[in-house]
C-alpha cells in the first residue's frame, strides 16, 4: 500500500468526496480516464494526487503501475478561513473559505486477482499487454511510414536539384559556345560595313574635289564667247 496526501486544498471536502467516490476501488488506468473526462472542479487536483501516488509506488516500492488499484481515498476537513461580505443596512455576512486534506492510497492486486484478471482479459481479447503490443506495433508502423516518406521526399528533392544543376550547366555551355560566335559574326559584318562606307565616303570626297578644281563646261563656253566678242570689236575699229 502506497499513499499520497494533499493538504490545504482550496476546495470543500464535500465536493472532493464526490470525486473520490468515482474512482475508489478502480484500476488506476480506469481511474485516470474517469478523472480526465470529469467535469467537476476538484477532478484536476485529485488526478494529480493519483499520479503522485502511482509514482510513489513505482519508485519507492517498485510496483508496476498496471498492477495497482485505488484501495482507499478520503478527504478530511482542513482549517476554514472566515471572511465577511457587506450586505444591506450596514450589515455583514460571514463567508467560509473551506479547505480539505485529501489522501489517496493505491495497492497491488494479489497474485490470484492478477491471474484471474489476466485470464479474463485473454478470454476477452482486450488485455493490457495485447493493447500495449498493438499500440507499439501501430507506433512502429507510423514511424516507419513517416521515415519512408521523409526519405522519398529527400531523394526526390535531390533528384530535382541534380536535374536543375544539369540543365543549368547545359544552358551555360550553350551560351558560352553561341555568344562568342554570334558576337564575332556581328563584329565582322560591322567592320565590313564600316570599311565599305569609308570607301564610298572617300570616293564622294574625291569627286567633290575634282568638281571644285575644274570649272563647269558652261563657264568655259561663256569665257570663249566673251573672247570672240572682244576680237570682233577690235576688228570693227
């Protein structure tokens, strides 16, 4: 038998006793489930106290938790704090803030009871050991599936990265091959056009110079006519 006690709990002993009546005499696993889903305010403190009693039995008395049951549970009245609340006509009403001392005892099933319970659970097929094995196998399957999905995603990501790198390298190689060739062709074409334009510009300049040096044929004819007139006027004199 292992005991755990909570002193000066801020609850009324009457309210705590209603919760203790729910778990008294039950297996600790079933008692935990009942306290977990209970709607009463004292259930939280009673559940913590039950966990403390189970931990004491495991660490101090070396008893497995699946062999324990709630053998006794009670709540005694602690000190009551007196307070006053103002009321009409200057009067005051007393308020009693009650406290409780809660105690839970857990004990180990006898060997005969454990054997009979194991036989009942085996016959029903819902034994604690079978349930633990099912939970363990389910957890292992979930862990293995999660690990496999993670490895698959990791491999897929690596394949995508390798494919991206290969495409980038291929694109870089094509760019290096094509860009200089295209640039040289454009440069050669540009130089050829520049040379042709230079030659044409030189030809036009030479022609303009020749035109500037040689007078036009009309000017030459006008000069000849002026000379003939001078000669004729001299002969007439």
